[in-house]
């Protein structure tokens, strides 16, 4: 017996009686005759293939065929199965109930209730659970689904979820399935889960044969700590690659990536980047740019070509707020460009021991003040002088010993750094030249000093060491610093940037530094010291004619707040200093020669110079003095090479951080998956909770490390300030050993 609710648009009831076989044949042949009368083709026929019984009856004046099954109908090469059905002959509508199933090609639809509008070729499935699946194993579940048997397309609404044959989950408020192409489409509040990747979008097409999902606008994907955004994203679940095609952005733990096209590999988190590439590294305060790049997440590797450039941003303390008493900072960015640019990180225990030893030696020499020994000897001489004068009334003590030769930082040939073969991860093997001998290191001794006793267990040092290399046509620009060279290398072991092959630097456009090689020591993202190694030459422009010049074997320039405040010339010093009257008119040129000298600079002007040992001095009036007489040998003012704008390096606009706006994107809730695939929902929640717990633990550990590092940095800053004040105090009492001249 049928329930009255199963009859479409009418209140119906039917009773099955009579011979089932006779009624079946009667129904079948009457349908054929009816079709012939109206000239319809065979595809328009609805055929009852089999049933246990059938009864003709009239309900509300309309003829009905009541079918008791299991019953099987056929229309448009689709089979309809059910336990029982009421067939409205005039409206050509079949109300089916009980184990209702549609089978067409390799697509199957199952429900408890369905209404087939045969003239419209539409089966309306309704029920607690409507299920669509194919032979491959993809399953779509919903409560409202319409299936068109003519074009083999299913449409669902009011929410649905799909689980692919390999277990991927897709859900949305509405969508469709095309049987011929095995294509699923979801619209409105779409979510996907695949292999620990969570995705959310406005629209998605899932191509079952290719196992590829194509997403529309406002697509966000989460993988571990990585978050991806695009207005056109493709996810190939076979190759496990996400392709971002429009308005693309990725945020990792320490980096942010932008590019016109990104191929992101799900398992590794690595990516290939194309077209207007930009990578912001939060940990290194760096921005890497180019048009083609490779990004490796762990350990970090960034390799950029085609208009490669980098920005190293820092904050400079410019004063104290009078109201709050807090320091005021000004942000500035150092831009670097070259043909190729590479930044990578390696765990400390993987760095070649010789490279570590050289870096420590460079750091030690960079932190050494060459004037400390001279000041110490001078202080000892003064103390002896005072004691002798008080006790013996002796006017002069014995002459102090000559200062020891100041050790030089690592020397390099004018042709550049030693050739090193680097693998993509940045591991640096032993160089093939004699650099260790030049640096004053015995490679065997260094290896012995780094060796570990066999009977001791020392944990591996996993501290991340950062390397940066830029090769060919290197340019640098900052508001107060410009430069050129052929190659640049930096490592965080010593925090020294090394410039090779005809390097030149300008400070505030007024002061020029040249040497065979230059080393910049970086502390707290600020320039701390510059070492000019071999054939060092400093030129400071006073006006279009007069240039202060200092030439020496080696020079050291000291920076504070990114400005030079002192420099030392070490070995074979020659100097030309121009002196001005009170009206600022230059009238004299002071030419000096000595072994060592040191000078103080205030507001970019040389204020005070000390000449040490073997001093020769000549003063010439500048009136009618030939220009060549006002130039030291090898003088070359390279103002024509001065970089005037950062646009000469790159015209790209630096993207502001987008982490804040990305955090506002709501994480998918997978409510439809919860209703239709509860086991899959439990898996999704389990993976999500596990990832969240891991991230929180990593954040706690990272905060602890940063807090410890901050404390160490403050302690180091206090030590540096104390040492700086002590050096200033010592320089105030120079004594008779130091022959110096106050210029102003």
C-alpha cells in the first residue's frame, strides 16, 4: 500500500490486485501506442521493464498506474529502480519510493524517495540522505538533488559534500555533477580537505579523472603553518601541487611570498616563483625580489634571477619622545641588486669547520680596535712620566716601544673571493686556494680545535646560519649609503658583508671609500664598522675643487646610527686635508705622511686628526695651486658611478605585510561533511587539532628563544656602550706620544 505523501500534487491511494504479468504487458503496449499517436521518438518513452504487479486506477479523474516492485523503469538510457511507484499517465510523472536508484553509464543515484518528471527528463531526489556515486568511487551526498537523464547532469542545493575515491573531501551549499566529464562543481561557501591541506573558496571545479581541483576567487589554503591565497588556484592531488595563478600570496612561519605565478609543493612547502616575485623574510628583516625564483622552506633557500634585488630593512633610533620618554625610530632600507641573488640557511653543524673558523677570525678582527694597543701604551707612558716627574723630577721617561703591527682581516685577491663549490643547501667545502694561510690559520689546527673527543657526546648545534651571495653587477643603495662591486658575500656567523672586485662605497654622497676589498660589519641590522683592505682610499668632497683625501694600506671606518664618526688609517698613510678660514673660504692644504692616523668626524666633517709615528707635514696655500697638486696618486672621484635612486636597482613597489588581513579569513567548518561523512569529519578534526597543538608548542619554544636572545642582545648593547664611552674618555687624554692637530 502507498502512503498518501508519495503521490505528487494530489492526495492519492492505490491497491495492487489482479494478474501482475497481464497488467505489465498492457501497460507496456499502451505506452507504445500512445507514443505512436503523438509522433514521439523512442527516447521520449518511459518503459517499465519489470515489476511484480501493476494496476490501472483513476485518482481525481486522472489515470494512474500503480506499480509494486521491485520495479525497473528505463528512459534516456537511464534505469530507475524502486520498491514501488505511482505513475501519473497524463502528467508523465513517476513517484518512486523505497530503495530508489538511478543508473546511467557509470553514475548511480540512491535515495528513499524520488519524483521523475519524465517530460522534463528530471529526477527529483529528496530524503534524509541522497547519494550519488560513480564506478571510480567518488561519492556525493545531499538531501536535495535533481538529475537530468537527458544531459546526465546532477544538480544539488541546500548543502552537500563529496568524498573522492582517494578520500579527498569537498563541500558547498550548491553544485552539480557532469557524468560525461566526471566533473563536480561546488558554489557558495566551498571547502575542501586533501592530505592535511584545508581549503576554502567561493567556487571549485573538481575533475575526477585528473584528480584536479580548480578554485575561483577568494581561495585560501592552509597547510601546517603555511597559508596560501589566490583568486585562481589549481590543486593537483596526484602531483600534490598547488598552482596559484592570480593575485597570489603565501605566508609561512618567517616568510611572505608574492608572485604572478606560484607552483607550491604540498609535501615540502617549496615553491617555484615567476613574474614580479617578492619574498619578505621576517627573521632576517629582508625582502628578496626578481622575476624568477626558487623557494625552499627547510632549510631556507631563496635563489632569484632575472632582475634580482633585495631590501634589508632596519630601524634607526633618531631621538627620544619628549612626552612618553620612549625612543623614536626611523625605518630605512638597504637595497641590493645583481644578476643572481641567493640567500640560504644551514644548521651550524653542517657548515664546514674551516669556514666557521675563518668567520670567527674575521669577527674577532672586526671587533678589534687597532688604536686600543696604542692608547694602552700611551697611557702606560703617561703614568710612568707622571711617576718619574713626581719622584725623580725627571722630565722625560724612556721612549715607549713601537706599537705592534695590527693584524689585518682576511685578505682577498683583487679578483674576488676564493672559488667555492656550493650545493643548493649552502654547505661550503674547503676552498682550493691558500686562504687559510693568508688568514693566519692552520687548517689542521683549526680542525683539531673543532674536533670532539670520541668518548664525549655533544649535541649537534642546530642554530640556523644565514648566507647571502650576490654575483655580477652588484649595486647597493640606501638613503645614506651607495655602492658598487662585482660580488658580495655575507654570513651570519660573523655578520660581515664582503665586497669584491673594484668595490666603491659612498656615505651621504659626500664621502667615497675604495679598496681592493671592503668588509662591512653588521650589528643589530646596522653598519658597525667598515674595513678597507689593501689600497684603501677615502675621498671626502668639500666643494667642486677641494677633496679631503686619505690613502693607506688599510683603513677602518666606524659607524654610529649608520653615519661615519671615526676612521683609522693603518700603514703608509698619506693625507690631504683642506683648511678653511672663519668665513669658510678654503685657503690652505695640509699634506701629511705618517705610519698611522685616526680622525673624528662630526656632521660629515673631519673635526680632529691624530697622526702617529714618522710624521711629515707640509702646508700649502691653495691660491693658484694646480689641481693635480691637490690630488694624491691614484685619486679617482667616481661620482659618475654614484647611484642616485633606488629605482636604478629596482622599480618594484615593496608589498606591505598581509598577515593581518589573511588572519581574518575564516577557517572552514566542514559542517556538511560532519552530517554526511562523520568518519571523514573526525579525521579532519583530528588533523586540525594535531597541527594546532604543534604550532602552539613551536610558538612557545620560539618565544622562549627570542626572549633569551633579547636579553643577550641587551647585555651586549650595554657592553658596547660601556666600551664606546671608555674609548671616548681615553681619547680625551692623548699625551705627548700622540702628535695630533685640531683642525677646527
